[in-house]
């Protein structure tokens, strides 16, 4: 498979360079973050939950991400390559080929691609183009609802006069177990009028039998299946909207994932599973009060998340200024605090698996290809029966470049 992708990429680049319909462009991004003393749980054992702590955090610089994108089109065919260089590594995030079967009404895309799923999944690499720095919690890599990428997409669009209808159906390796065929989809309608563009949409996903993509002790899951599960079957359904009216932009979305999983007792009792950050209620839920004697158990739970984002552009001689506000909500009663266990350090700390995040910020664009962003967030959740808050401040610089 890797050799096939390598050959595909090389041929795409060589053929694309000689073709007049080739675009070569990319993004460069730098990022810095400072988190106030944040809550944590430590000192837990196999039978006793840990105690609440406050952790001091140094400011953190993210190694600049450099993205190279090559898009080529010729008649009814197109291809796309997206490479990301960060921390000394180069990753192929997208590499696909697409053919039109019936003009724009029916197209087939195959390779590795971001699935069409809501407003942001295909946008997140284009940092200068959207308001905000962090992705909505829906697309936070600590707790993804589904894998961001897949392998096969049937999609198209139809002009309906006052607007355009778009659809997409996807499937791929995802997190499937064996010969399962996971199915994803996205339907949206964009209405156009005088100084207005309004999109309404819905996304869904049906996993079939799925298994974890990461081992316990490795990293956060690549999709919806938690590391310590033996198997999972889950469905996701969400709705979203985006309104653009003159200088105003407003976005909102709600998603829910219903999981019917089986915890793997051998993983929970294994040496790779960290018990130090567990609360007493989590120990009781996972293994009936003793992490050393875990057995397989059912885990039926719902994940709920929503966000609201809005901003307003002011155009001046110095450039464009976009103040914005955001509110994110995330709820996952199965979440644990340790990322390497398959959890996250936000919902996993909360007594009920819930947290809110409010953000205010500003985007400054001296040029359409440059975005300087700064924002601040407040996290709020209940831990050990008390309401706990902490803040974080971020800054981001991004630049879009093109090669002609």
C-alpha cells in the first residue's frame, strides 16, 4: 500500500508540473500557548482514586507546520496531494485521485482524503482562512468522533437556482474490524442571495464492528474507538449551519455519537494502563472497584458536543480585523484523564464527563494571505463536587504561499 501511494504521489507531481492546470501552494504556521495552572488527578492505585491537584504549565511553542499542496485537473480528472512537515517528520495527510462520471453531479474520489463531515474537517489545514485558533471540540484530536480521513468518496453537487445542494458518501479502512463496511455521509444546501450565503447541513456515520487504532499506552485514538475497548459499534449524527452576511459570519453545530462497546478487561488490568489519574468513580465503573481484576464489560454511552462561533470583519487601511467569540461544549461519560489510556485531560477529569470552553479573540490580516491570531479561553467543569475554572492564552501566525 505504501509503495502504491509513493508511486501515485510521484506520478502526480511529475505529470502535474507539466500541466497548465496545476496549482502548487501551501501554508506555514507557528503557534504558542500558555495554560494557567490546570487541574489534574494523581496518586491513584488499583483500588483507590487519585487526589485533585493543580499543575503548573510552561508556555509551549509548536514547531512551525509547513504544508505543501499540489492540485492538478485535466478534463474530467483531478488529483490532490497534501504533505505536512512538522517536528522533523513529513506526513501524507491527503493523496487522492478523482474522476467525474456525470459532470459535477456524480464524482468518485479514491486514495487518502479528509471526509466531508461538517464545516471544519476539510478546512483545518487552511489556518489563515477561518476564525479561531483551535479546532471545535468536535475535531479535537484528543477525542475525535470519527477518523478525519477515509479512502473512498462518492460525491457531487446540483445547482437548484437560488442555491446548491451537495452530497457525499464515504467509506474506507477507518476503524473497521475485518470485512466491515463503515458508512459516512454529509448533506448540505447553500442558499445564495444579496449579500448573504447560508448553509444548512447534516453529517452521519455508521461504524459497524470497529476496533481501536491505538494500543493502551500509545496515544489518543485516531477515531471514535477508545484504546481499551475490545470492540465498538457506534453511530454519529450531527447538524450544522453557517451564515455569511456582509462582514458577519456565524456558525453552529451539534453532534451526538451513540456507542455500544465492550471494554477489554485484559487491557484495563495490563501494565500499560495507567491508574494514577483515575478517580474512584472511574475505578468503580471500569472494574467494580479493583483495576487488578478487570473483566470484559459493556460500555453503552453517548457523546454530545456543540459549538457556536461568530465573528465580524472590520476593513481598514491597515488590513482586516476580525474579533470573534466561541463557545464549545463537550460531554463524554466514558472519558478518562490520561490521553495514552485513550482519554483526554478535559472531560476525563470532570465528575460527569462534561466541560465548557468560552473563547474570545482577534484575527488580524494585513494581507489576505497572512493571519495573526490571538485568543483566550476559559475552561469550566465540575471536579470532586466543585466547580473548577482555568484559562489559557494562545497566539498563531500563518501565511499562505503560492507557486506560479
